[in-house]
């Protein structure tokens, strides 16, 4: 790798992607979460390739070999199997690197916004002083707390937030991990425990780590969709709305259970996900869907979205009906739709209105529904 002073040192980057990312609530490895059209892991690896490192070693769990591992192979990165903890994964990666490595940069794959300047600063500081820990000054007031009570207010002028990459002279960090047992939060801690002196390098406030569901929402490519449906009211049919049976003298006519609310929600989700509408996925010419529960169909739509690494983030729907009165049934409708999609009822809003006697709905001949959906990866 050519440094900015013209020197050339064999430099490797270890990109840690073996975690489960359970705090995001995705149900899959957050390294696969798409940001600006590409998975988090790809952004992280590409950052080091762009910076010109000699080798990128992507640390993965065995279950992600055909996903994260495949992305790594396509980029020309090497692959290493990680351990149960971050410390174990780093230790495995250091053992897998060539002993001729001069400088190693260790990076959390969940920091996909790292820049070339941050990478070069860490590497060059490590080349000069043995270590370069990307860090930024703490901006918030820091408090020490015990049992919910603030016990001290440290002077933040000397406090920094450590980031990654954390760069080291390879022989020194390898020695540190060989001698220090246990599990630690970052590499600078292991390095210090081994008797070395970690030195900070220039970080960046945009070099954030994706950890929680909120981080995903802030960085996600959210898409919206709209759905609309209307069905005729007829005798001798049950009235089903949002998966809930509503006692009434008439029900909605349709090939399935004609749940107009759920149909509108499905079309909104499919629209947001860039998928065909329900008429193409559940054609009314297919006997398999005759009398079918629309809630079961909604579960299938949720699975289709999940295959595309997309999840419902918010649903807002309105039922347009002159009769019957629906207010007391709406909480159960929200619960039923949310359960079918595996989301919280707080992410589903349903209201009901009339047309003041206008049109087929106002004449009591039909019920309609309109829905909007927000879908994020």
C-alpha cells in the first residue's frame, strides 16, 4: 500500500462481519442490510479496496458463507471464519494473515461509511507510532452513573469516542492477542493490556456504527407504496375486515374471503417492494385461493418481502364504509395484520370513514379501503 508520504508498506485490512446483529431486530445478519443499493459489508470492504490496501480479509460466520462470503469473493477479498466473540474473531484473523504484513487495520464491518482519509490516517499513524486508533472528540456531556444517580461529570475535553479502523504494527498486535486472554470491546484495549501505548488517529463523525433498529431506519432506503380495493356487499357472505369477523347482515363478494382492508394493505406492501400486485400473485382464476383467508395471503406477501431483504416499517390504512360501525373492531384488526407480518401493532394504523352517502359505498352497496405502506430493508 502506498502511503501519502510515498512510502510502501504491506498493509492488510481485517473487516469483521461475523456478528449476528441481533439488536437491529432484522432477523438476519445486518451485514446484508442494503444501504444506498449495496449491503453494509460490501461498503465496508470497498472502502479499504479503494484506499489501496494490499489485502482485505473478511471475517464471517460459517452460516454466512453463501451471502457475505460470496460478496467478499466477488470483490477479491479473502475469507476467514470468525469466533463467538469479537476478540475471538480478531484472533483468528490475525493468525490467518501473512507474517510479512507490516500494518493491519481492524475494522467493524458495521461501519460502512468509513472514508479513505480515516483509513490512511490510521495506517500512517500506526506506521509512525505502532498504533493508530480512529477517534473523535466526545461532544455530549459525559456522566458517571451508579444506581441511576449521577456520581461524577468528567471533563469531556480529554474524552474521545473510539471508532474503527484501529491500525497496528502487525507484529505488536499479534503479540498482544497471543498473550492476552479474555474478551474485550476493542483492539486498543488488548494492545494496552499487553503493555503497548495506543495512539489515536483522526476519525470522522460520519463514521458511525450500525447497531440498533434506529440506526437502520436512519440509513435505510425507505420506499412507499399505495394500495386500493373495493368489493360489493352481498347477502350470504361473512364480513371479514383485517382478518376479523364483523357481525353484519351482508359480506363482501370475492374469490377469496374478499377482505378489502387486507387486500389494500397487501397491494401497498407489494407496490413498495417493487413486486406484482395481488391480482397477479393470487389470481382469482386459481381454485387454490377460492375462499382463502386474506390474512394467510398477507403472510405470504410478508415472506416475499423478506426474501428481498425488505420489511414493513409502517402501514396506514382507512376503511371506507357507510355501515356497519367499525371502531370497536379496529384494535383487533391492527393486531391481526401485525401478527401476520411479524411486526408490532404500533406499526399499523387503521381508521374508518364514510362517504356521506355518496357513490356505491355511500349507498351501502360496497366497502372500499385504501392503504399506504413504508417498507425498508
